[in-house]
C-alpha cells in the first residue's frame, strides 16, 4: 500500500539499470483490506468493520486486534475428554480474491527509455488487472488468526507476498470489568499490525496508481514492506489505550535484490540487496482512542529505528545507514446511519545517519540527512455509496545534491547523450507537494469505482523544470480510474 | 375516497393491535416470564466474559452503548433480549443492522448462551438519560414535549394507541413488553421506521407504527431517550 510516495532511500541512490523497473514496479501499490472472506466467516456485512473498505470502524479495529476470531459458519472441532478444544477449523476455507483494474494517465508521458523523447506508451495503459490478490483471512484456531495475501502485480508481471499478519490474541476481564486484550502479530511490514488507517501500511492514499512517478519517503512509509519480518507484541486496554512493540529483521524474500549474479531475482540477501537490515530493528506504537456519541477520536505516535546496509555491491558488514523515524497521527471519525466522515493525518520525521555511505562518494553528499512526510485527508460517504476524498501529501527534506540528483535511469551507457530526468532533482532537494482528490461510487459494499486526480504543485524541489531537463511538477499529475472489488 | 382509505387503515391497525395482544407473541412472553430460565454459574461467567470482550464493541460498557446507532441493552428485560437473539439466529428479524450484524453474531450462540447473555444484560444498570448535544438541546426538548403527549395519550386522529398502555408509564417495560426508557433516540427511530415499513416483523408494533409519521417517531424517540 501507499508505496509510490515511499520510494526507498537506498534504492534511490543505488538506482541503476533497474530503474525502469523501479519506476513501474517497486512503486507498486500493495493493497490489502476489506475482505468478503471475513464477511463469509463472521456472517457480518462489510459495514460492521468498515465505513467503506479499507477504512475500519471501531468494531473492525476490535475484530483485528482480537485475532480475526468471530465465526458464524460451521467449524470442524475436536474437544478432549478434559473439555479442552484442540481444533476449531472453519469448514469452508477463508479464501478470497481481491481485484483492482486500473487506468492511469500522466499529464505528460514519460520519456522513452531508448529514445529519450516523451513518447512512452506506459501513459494511459489499461491494467487488467492492476493487481490480483489471493487471500486467506480469518480464524485458523481459537485465538489464532491470519490475514495473508499473495498479490499478482501487472507492472512487474509476477506474484509477490503482500501485507501479511499472523496473529495470536486473547482477552481477559480486569477486576473492574474492563476488557484487556493482548497479542502478538507476526508480520512483514511495519504498521501492518496497527488497526487505525493513519499509519502507512493501510493508510492514505489507499490506492496509488501504478505509473505515478516515485519520490523519496521515510523508510517506515512502506520502504521496507515485505523486505523485513518480525513479531510485534501489543496490548489494548478498555478498547481505548493501545501499545505495541516489536522488532524486524531481514526477510529473505529478495524481491528487492535485482539481478543477483548467481540466482537472479529473489536471490539471497547479499550485497546486491539495497534493503538488507542489520540484526533486529525496533518498532513501537502507542495510541489512544476516545469514543463519544457517533464519533471516535484517536491520537497516537509510532516509530522505528532501522540499520540498513548500503548494498549496491558493498559487503553486508561494517557500518550501516541508520534511520530513526518518529511519527504522530490522529483520526477523527463520524459514523452515522447515512453519513460517515473521517479526517485523519500523520506526520513522520526521519533522521538519517549515513554512517556507511556518508560523504564518501557512495551516492550521497551529506553525513546526515532528514526527511519529513505529512499526509492528511478527509473522506465523506453518503449511504456508503457515494463518496469523495480530498487529501494533501507533503514531503520535505535536506538538500543532498548527489542523493537526489544522481544520474537518472535514462542515461544509457550505450548512449551517454540521452537526457537524465523525471526522477532527478536539479537542486538536490526532495520537497514534493501533492494534492489528491477522489470521487468514489460503491454500488455494492464489495465493489467500488474510484476516480482519482493527483496534482503536484512541487516535485523534487521545484515547481517548474525540477529535473533540469524541462519537466515540470504538474507534468507528473495523474488521472487514475480504478475498479476495485473483492469476493 | 382518501379518508375512507385512511379510516380503513386505522381500523385495520387497531384491530391488529387488539388481536395481537391476545395472540401468540404475548403468550410466549408470558411463558418466558412465568419460568425465568435459571443460569448456571459457569454460563453466567461465560456471558459476562463474552459481553465484555465482544458485545461491548458496539453495545458499550455494561450494555450502555456509546454510539446511538446501537441499542443500549442494560436493564432490558431478559425475556425480550432472549427473544431477539433467537430471532437473529433464526434470521426472522430483518431490519438492516439486525441482518448485517446480528445474524452473524448470533449464529453460533446456543440456547443456553443466549439465556445467559440475556440474563447478564438484564441485570446491568439501565442507561442514564443521555444528554443531547448543546446545539440540539432546544429542538430535542420541543420534540420530547410532543413525544410525551404521544407516549401517554396516543394520536387519536390516526388511531395510534398510547405507548404507555403497554410499555408502562415509566417506559420500563414488564413481563410482556420491552423496556424503552433511556434508549438512544436514533435507535428507537430506526426501529420505528423498520416496524412502520415492515422490514422488522412484529405483529403488534407493525400495526401501531403503520400510521406513524416520521415526526411522530422522532418526538416519541426523544421523549424516551430523556427518561431514566
């Protein structure tokens, strides 16, 4: 999810021949949400857990934190003589399908990677499907449930593991009759365990177009999605106070280790990998939700500390680049019979201690850099059928000439005269401001049509001629039509 | 022609009210009341656990729901909660949220568990009269005033009987009619609409709600919400 604004820092400066792929591939969205399989298991209509998917209601958050346990169908069960239940397997497997069909139009086409002109056919292509996900969601055993997803992505023409969350959870009743839930989520993307839609894994924008031009973002913003995995323990007190702590280490799925000399794509985690993390890397989250009348208000904070090897042919040993992300978030939600409205936002500040690369010529100018990311959006739905969203994304950061103005993907060794551009910042600054508007129509609770328009008032540090070869920020504006259904 | 039709409707409604008072649903309620099912300690513990760790997501702490789109259950009559849970499980109560949420929630409940849950909620402290939002205060007070008159005297012109005749003057309910006092107005309105248009089938109340205007429903609902 939301990966187009989360371009990996490492990938950013180690971009090379794979950049064409990066442009169209690594920025891929990885949605993972509303599941008719949950509806099938629980017997509840989508509206119990969602306003309109993927946004969760209070009930949906409780369902997730309690381990996807509600059950309405027949179970295959086994109870011992002592009365202990040792099996509660849903008789019908909780499998589902999630399909997104997209059509994207960039205001100005990307340059042809061989010819250098703005003639690429990648503009305006219909993607059928943009993504197709196979899912398992729901109860596996008492107190143990999962939400796991394998996604086919049109732009990279392959199946990949997607957001996955295997979760143990249980609840006790405190002496004062308040509930206390505790659990552990084993997952592959920091913030996947979180139940609010303010954090990156399931945050806004829910569905970015595939052909959007990427720009840098903090590492917690899906920058290590599916490249790391780890356990996150959590507690929820009185349906109000939530705290989670976990640690991630490298997951050997290698989708970000292109061109491994021995095994090719998906190879071992080695120096070709640009996102190999050293050891265990902590992640934390604290949030408080207050419910009154038909409103819920949430404030929270989350963050992580990741030590990442520079990759790009450098041995996976010695100093690492260290990323400290600290974020705040809020959500204000109204859910009535006919109207629902949500205003939410998050602000991430990332400090980068570039111990491994530093000003050593490995593609960065500074010993330390910083990035900040602000996202806020307002969504309204009428009768869960007609809706609109308006949102604003703002990325800022320190100027780093080498990092953001490295040779772009269109500089071919065979033809050094081709222009750089599109993902290069002439002034070496990552500042990017995006305005997103969406019109939505959901004729059924499990199908919606989204028309999204993204306008960039600033891209990689400037409004006009940001890449030094004539491309303006607004040339990257995208119009995106999406048909999204789940079954 | 039109007035004849209205008269017919009123007559039919009145007749159906009288008929249904005398017929099956009441009798079954009386049975339930006559022999309140005993709840074993283990089932009582189970119900308390379930109520606090699951039902509470919508129905709130001790059955005092926070969001008015979900009903408060605290202090509701046990026989009535049991009857509703049975109807959800049997999928015979068909108003939208019953269908979208409670059908699933009740699907795996056993009779014993339903009895225990009903018992648990009936023993919780009934909801306090909720305070209307400040900007709605005056409007709601006006509505409630009108609602009080409908509740106690009915609407003679359209043949709506006084609600108090069955639900008691304090709207506390009894062995045959459910408690209404303190219920969220939005929930009561929603149910009156469902009873009015028949998506929720209940012989007595379908008849009573048939001639109700939306404004009558709001008035009564706000009055009930103001009661403790």
